[in-house]
C-alpha cells in the first residue's frame, strides 16, 4: 500500500461521505434520530480529512496537528453509534449513564491535545522513513483501546439480543448495525497488529461503517419513525374522536386482523368496541397481550385514543406457575378445569380430577424443618409431573395439596395416581428413615356439575382415605405401645 493509494481512498471516502450527509439532510422521510446519523458521518469525515492531511503534509509538527484534529471525530464515533442503536430500539438509558459514555473520549482528547507536555497517551511519537507517524502507546492509550473494545462488545451484544425479535427490513437494519461496528473494530485490530505497514486503516473502516449506516437510513428506513413504529413489539392503534382508525402498526394487525379489512382502513368502521372490557386482555394462541388506553391531543385540536397492546406472555406464564415447584398454580386450576369440562361436553370425552395431599406433612415440618418439607414438596411435584403429564395437567393447589386434571376416566386416573403413590412411598430422604406417603381421591365429570362440585367430590374421597390412613397410624402406634408394655412386664 502506498501513500498515493491511501490518499485516493481517503478522497473517495470524503466525497461519498459528504454526499451521504447531503442526501440524509434532504431525505423527505420523518427521521426522528437524523442527527445521530449526520453526527456519525461528520465524525467519519473529520477522521478521513485529518488522516489525508497527515499523509500529505510535510513536517513533523504539521502531522501532529492533523493527528489531533482527527481525534475530535475518532473518539466520538463509538459512543454515537451506541446511542443510535439504543434510540433505534427504544432502550431506556439514564442520562447519567449516557454522560459516562463520553468521559473516556473527553479525557482522551485532552491527553492527545497535550501530548507535547505529557506521555499519558503517547509515550513517544516519531517519523518512520516513509514519512508516517510511529507511536509508542502510553498507559491511557491502552485504557482508551480497552474502552473501545468494551463499547464494541456492548453494542454487538445489544444488537444480537434485539435480533431475535426482528424481521424483514428491521433484520437488515440489525445486520447493518452489527457490520457498522465490526468493520471499524477489525480495521483497528489490523492496524494495531502491524499488518498495514503503519498506515492507519481505522479511518477507512469507520468510513465503510458510516456508509453502511447511510444505506440503512436511505434504503431500509433506519431511524424513520414510520419504520420504527411498524417494527415495534407493542401493538399500536390510534383512533380519532369518533373511534375511527387513524393508524395501526404491523403488530396490532397481527393481534387484531380485522384492522386490515377495507372497511376499517377506509375509516368507515366504528372501533369503539376495542375499548370495551373484553379487550383488556387478549389471548392469541400461546401469546397474551394487555391493553392500555391513553388519550391523545395534537396542536390542531384533534383528539382520540391510543390503544397499546403489550406482550405479557412471559409475565403471565410466571404468574401462572408456582414459584417453588414450577407447577401450574391455584389461580389457573379452575379456569383450566372449566375449559376442560366444556371440551368434554362438546367432544363427549371423559374427564376426571384427582387430589393428592401429603400425609402427616405438619409433623414433617415440625420435626425436620420447613426447608426439608420443601424438598419433599418439590420431589412430589416432579414425580407427579413425570407420571401424570401424559394424561393430564398437574397443579400445586395449595400447601401440600396437589391436583391433576385428567383427560381420561376415573379408573385410569386412579391407576395413574396409585402408580405415583407407589413410586413416592419408595423414595428415601436422607433426613428421615420412614417412607412418606400421600392420600388421593378422584372423581369423574358427570357432564352436569360445575367445577367446584367436581373438585369437592374428589376432595371428599381424598379426605376419607386420609382419615383411614391416620386411623391405621393410630392403631399401629397403640399396638406398638401395648407390645412395649407387655415386653416390659
């Protein structure tokens, strides 16, 4: 690589980067974050111009001044790129953290501009035989490079995390953002490795990254407000004062397909029903969405409602699960039982409910501690899930009580529960020697009763068996006491 070739690349980069700035400023799309793209390109132009001057200006002092000038753009490229990605993905970052991003760059600028008076950034600067600057890094140079590496890794991790929820143009923009970080980073590594004959190709890497961002802005709608709204994971619906549709993004149309019908799109349909209580929560397949309603008013006096539908699938899943055992909890039992009963009546299929309750569990907690009691609960939960899940849904109903909704008749459910009881009583826990058992009861849906009545029938069978168990325990203890008294005599 010669100085002439490198200079030609820098001139071409300056021309294309300048043209990109003009195109972005002239772009008619409503770009809410246009300033970040322009600022990033401006930083790139400073780097290209300064390095061109450094290569083509004779004299050591002039080259040093050009180097300093280039650092004004160089130190702010990565923070601006990260801020651009954070804004694009609507990530909320406190102003303090945003300010901290620029501490190292500002300190770097200070040490570079005062490199004649200190050796914190450059321990030594000299000219090579071919007229290039040769530097020996100081301690803050290493800190700045570590900062850039950490910032690049943070940026890449953030973009890769967001990638799973992107598609279409948003996926292309995500790829461009990743490349806009990787190309300058690898060009820096190439320069530091000494493979470029002391030519600083970092400027070229940043130029390529900036041009990629330009393509993303002009071709794929990066930073365009409409694209950002369309690619949001939240469903957005704007209604006017008469409940006519003004705008709905892609996610909203996925949740409520009727929004894309011609009558709705032509603003002839009254969508007031979307504000009704029945739409406060929507279930689409396995996904759950929660609606919020906000009043909006613009400067022209127009007003209406903004409906947002947020994906609460994960939140609901956590709320529906018992934290300790991971089983479905009490709150989900009766709704699921009601659904199962309705399906049983519709399809004429058998349905039964089984209740299990650990025997003498209070004594176990009292004698061995609640922590060991929890171990037993978790063990039974895992066993029931393993044995029963093929034929039904397992719940932790409350305390030491478990419930199973079986999609089969009572005979089969009793067999499965007996299998679970046999396996559970064979378990041994290191903190106690005697086996642990549970009592269970089952009831089959008769097609007429409600869910509470069905549960109560199974519960009564379980308590009858538990009472018989305790009676057997009492008789066994009495016989043991009598046998001990006889032996003593």
